[in-house]
C-alpha cells in the first residue's frame, strides 16, 4: 500500500509539471536568433558612417564597408535599404547576397560596396538598414557641388622650361555664374595663371582657363588655385596643381 501511494504522488507531480505554463518575468526580454529570427546583435559594421565628400555631378562613387558576423552560425545578408534617398545610394551590382561564416572562421568579415550616384545637386544624408534587422546600421553623407573646379597634373617638365595646360570650371546649375578672381597658394612662383578674369559660365557649361608650370629645380611641386565664384549652392572652388621638375 505504501508503494502504491508513493507511485501515485510521483505521477500527480509529473502531470502538474508538464501541464503548467512556464512563467517569464515581465522585465525579461526574450530574443530569438538563428533560423527562427534575427537579433540586432548578430552583426556589426567596421564603421558607423560613410562620407563621400564631394562627388561630381552625374558620376558614381563607390565606398566599402565590412559586415561582421558576431554569432557562431552562418548568416546570409541579401538586401540593404536606404530610408531617404534609395535612388542615390545603392549596393554595387553583384555585391549581394553575401555569406558570413561563423565568427572566428575565414569569411566571417565580408566587404560590401555602396554606390552614391550624383543625380542631383546639394547635400544628401541617409540611413542604411540591413535586411532582417530593424535598427539603422550606417549613416551616409554626400555632396554634389553646383560649381566645381578641376585639378591639373603637369607630370614631368624640364627645369627652366614652361608648359601650359587647361584647368576647367564646370557650372552644373541652370543659371549663369560669374568667376570673378583667383588666388594661387604656393611658396614658390612656378605656377602662373594665364587667363583673364572675370568671366561668365553659362548654365550647364564648362569654362576653360590656362595654367602655366615652369619648374626651377628637380623636385615635385604642389600648389592650389582658389577661385572667387559668384554662385548659389555648394561651390568646389579649389583646384590642385601638381608637377615634377626634371632634366
């Protein structure tokens, strides 16, 4: 009889244990990972922001990030989204999907290239999300100037001789802009401006001006030319001047 009572009690306790719900404290957050879901802590990036700086109008500039797997399982990243300007920011064709090996294994960090295409003038900021994750992972910024000055590379030039090359100023706006004056910033008088100012640049046009380079020694020379340009919007008004003196 004693053994029967003990067996009966064990059976009752087992039934209560199986049928009673498990209480989860209200302040405990349950995060599901793996094949059943994703956690924002599964992955990280090697940087928090991308600054494309100045991008010439109608050109595309790629910059890279690294996506890092923080888990011990394989992850597949198949999409990126941009909240403000998806027509300007986009992943490089063919860079997705990307497979991340488990953390510590070869391939747990993988590069992805993000393009910015300068279809409009102005300053553009955006936030990037990674498919399957609900937090923003990356801040992006790019500027497309309304007026931009090119650079000039004279390469090699014999000392005590001169060479002339054009420098271009592009007006990307729908209005005429005025180039009023210039200033060459250099410790040596080897770059000389050979055009006359002021000049106007019609809408959507390019102005060509002339720079002369005359090295005096066998060494590299660097300088910059800054233009006073009357225009609205972002103005890239500085051009870099490079040259190498040689025999």
